[in-house]
């Protein structure tokens, strides 16, 4: 397929009317949506604001003049601002989830949900956290427990810091929560 003058004119007309690239490709035939988008960009037509034109009344009204002296306009056209992304709705307020920090070269252990951790293990973890050294990220070493405690977005965030078990990133209590035998997890799901 080649872009003849007639096809280019039809593309320009339909693009100016606000037709989508898919609609234009369908009308032209023998061309894909991506080919239409590419041609639109090469022709410099890509700065279309939206499919609906502004009302004539809004264009006819002059903008009120500012009393201060306005700065001269730059010679170059300013780049188009990036589209604003919608912020996700805030999640329901819940207790912060404590997840282990990834350690270089080691995969994260399977994360048990709140219902999977036994009450005894939770009690043990809470007791250990009372004795924790409460260290910062910069104080972590190979021998310290890297279990994060608190919300990382607040100043009240720290790591356990107790002695880590050999070959593990956590202390004994946190290893008991993070690493669980496969059979016990399967049994709890049933």
C-alpha cells in the first residue's frame, strides 16, 4: 500500500474531524491503525487536542487583561505537558503489612497472609520486636535481622537488627514467620 495524495487528503480530513486511527484505517482499507498513526506523526498532525471542538462563544470572548506587564512569549513552541494520570483511590485503613526486604541474591520467601500465621508465632514476633535493636537501613549488615517494622513512609520505620540466623536474612523469630514448611501451609488452606 502506498500513500497516494488522495489517501493522504482523506486521512487529513478524517483526522481533523476527530476520527480515531482505527476508524481511518478501516475507511482507507489496506492499512493498519499503527500505519495511520505513523503517517499522522510524519505529517505533523499529531497535536490534536481532542475530538470535540470548543464552542464558538468561548473562542470569541477575549481574555481579561492583566494589570501587570506580561512577559514576552518565547520564540519556540513549548512542549505539550504530559497527560495527568489519575491517582489510585486510597486503600482502606488497615494494619501495615510487614514484608521482608529483598536481600541481594536471595529470593523472597513466600508471604503468608495474616490468617496463616499462628497466634503463637505472632506473640513470639511481638516479644522479639520489643527487644529489637531498631536499626536503620544504613546500619544493616550480613549478621543483622533485616525484618522491616512499621510503615516505610513514616519516621517510625526500622529494622529488627537482632542477630540473624546463619544463611538466613532474619533472626530466629522472624525466620519462623517468613519460612514455613510447604506441608503446613497446604494443611491450613484446606
